[in-house]
């Protein structure tokens, strides 16, 4: 089991991704193809929290969080799941459920 240190947390992105790029989809599942791939780094992204460090106080495991643009580590695989790390200071919103990932589209 992985345990992040201090105020960091491990998460998976709600948006699909491939080769370091996000695949944006509408709520219906339709892939949005007119996205400028070079500007993807300019957007905050939604993630689902897998585990939190001992100093995380604003959310817990299972929370849906909006993470500031680019404020996450390079992903790594653990038990065949792609995982990223960020810290509590980079979270700018907490969602009710996974549907928030598609409400702004």
C-alpha cells in the first residue's frame, strides 16, 4: 500500500488520457476533437482521490477534486493503475460526484 507524506495525496484523473495528453469528452461520451492540444496544460483537471497523507484536512479518500493546472507529478503505474501525486494546496474545488468533470463543457 502507498502512503503519501504530509499534505500530499494520490489520485487518478477523471478525464481519459493517452501519451501525456488529455482526451476531453462531453458528458454524453463524445470526444471533443476541436480542442487545441497545445493549450491543454492551461486547464485545471478533475481527479478522484485514492489516498491522502496525514496532514490533509480538506478532503478524504474518494473525494472528487479540481487540481490547479499542471500541479501534479508525472504519473506512475502501481498495480497496473496510472496514479499521480499532488498536494492539498493545489486543490481549488471539491465536487459532489464525478459528473462535475463534464458540467463545464
